[in-house]
C-alpha cells in the first residue's frame, strides 16, 4: 500500500507544472474516481469468481470470497481517501495528514483486517455445522459454536489491543489497570459473570445441546433448546413460547434430558372380569408372546406381563416393556398398536375387559321374612 501510494503521489507531482490554484481539487476528484472504479471492478471480478467456485465441492473457497468482499471494498475506499487527504494537505500546506489521516489509516487497516477475520470465522462455523449435519444426524453443534465464539472474542480483543497500541496507548498499562479494575467489575457484574461461567460449564459438560428436549423437576422448565448463549439459554416450550433461562440457573437445578433416552417405556395396567379368572393365564401367555414377536419392541430390555392384583371390580395385570424408537410420535403409534392387539387377545379368549361394577348379594331368608303374609 505504501509503494502504491508513493508512485501515485509522484505521478501527480509530475503534473505540478500544470497546477493552478485549484488543480488539487481535480486531483482529489481523480483519486476518488479511481477508487470508485477499483471498487466496481472488484465487485464484478469477485462475482464471477464466486459463481465459478460455487460449483465446486470445496466450501472453504466460497466462504473466503463471501468474507473478503465487503472488507476489500472498505480497504479500497480507505486507500483512496487517505491519498486524497494527502493531496489536500500538500496543496494547503497543512499538517493534517501526519497528525490525523495517517494514524486513522493505520487504525482503519487494523479494523478492516479484524472485520475480515470475524466474518471468515462466522462462515467457517456455518460450513462446519452444515458438513457435520450431512455426515451425521446427531452432530454436536454446541461445541462448534462454543469454539468459534471463543475464537471471535480472542480476535476482537487482539484487534482492540493492537488498535490501542497504534494510537499510542500503553497496552501494558491497560492490562495492569484491567487486573486492578477487574475485581471491582467482578463484584459489580457478579450475576453477569455467573451466567458467563454457567454458559462455559454448559459448553464443557454438555448436559444438553441445541435441539435437545429438556425438562427440570426443580423448575417449571420444559421444551426444546434452540440457542445456548453466554448469558441466556433459549428454550422453546411445547406451546411454542420462547423461555429464556439464565445460564447460572442450571448450576443449581437438576436437568433431565429425555432426548438421550435409549428406549421409551410402555407401562400399562389392564383389568379383566372376575368371571374370566379361568382364562386369565392363557391371556397373559398370549400377550407375552405378542410382545416378544412385535418388531418394534426391544426384547433385550425388560419385558414383563404379570397378574398384578385383585382390584375391586377386576383382575388386573400389567405390561412393562420398551420400544426400540425414542421418537415421540412413532412411540404412540406403537403403543396404540399394542393396546389394540391386547384387546383382540382378550376377545379371542371369550373374555371381556372389566369396568367398575357393583354386585349385591341378597340373602333368601331375609327376602322371605320380609314378604307380606297372606290372610
């Protein structure tokens, strides 16, 4: 950049014999026109390159072109404005270039580079998640987001420190002041810091990730995790309302993650009439066989079909088994199919499912004594 500026400046000075009192205005206009032309050419060239790279399978070249486009435009205009300012300063014998424009240009270059790196990190994160989800359904998005957030924070802090150094501020002094002032800030922002470290623990321990269904028996929290931030975790409840939970809350409550269950349980109690007591054993055997032969039941897990109790109006037996799927919708379809099959088994044996009834036994002698005597 320095060499290009020097050559352009010398070329302009060679025209000094033509310079009148207002020729520097034409020079400034010419420089701005060149910057405008370069920016236009840059957009056309990058557009053509992006169209070609978009057809390739490599996603990283696309990310680079997307990231560099706007920062490169800013760099072109920074270069043009700084040279134009130098021409104005020379024409008017002003020292504004050395005192103001040159430091601003150096800071601008740092800001543009930092901006480019941050944009590149965002697109790398997006591509990593996209590629990971194509390869596996349960790709760990949370870890990728945590790492890229830490990298972005590091890049931002580094850019800020370099900028302060260019402005003449002692970075060592800033760091020393930060160590002393950090204590005061820590006390003032105790809740903010607790949420920050709570978020860090969520990223490290990973009790849940984005997309998991979670609930807490200690708090009225249940829903699907949509975002884990550094201060808040956003959960979408089943009535589609957003629930924002401070990260520090998860350090003091129990969290259940049903999304990581290996099976779903079917536990039901069915009652038959007392009149069908002689058929109950055969019914239990057939229900047990049906469950063992069912394609959606995991027979490696506990499977029980047992007579359970003498209820007031029924002989109760229970089924206890697990499905292979953990999908909520699919689970209910399997459960429905099993319950219908149990009904069919009971009816095939000529039995009936019991319902609450009451039987009154009347003593014959009491009935006879209670009858009126005929004269």
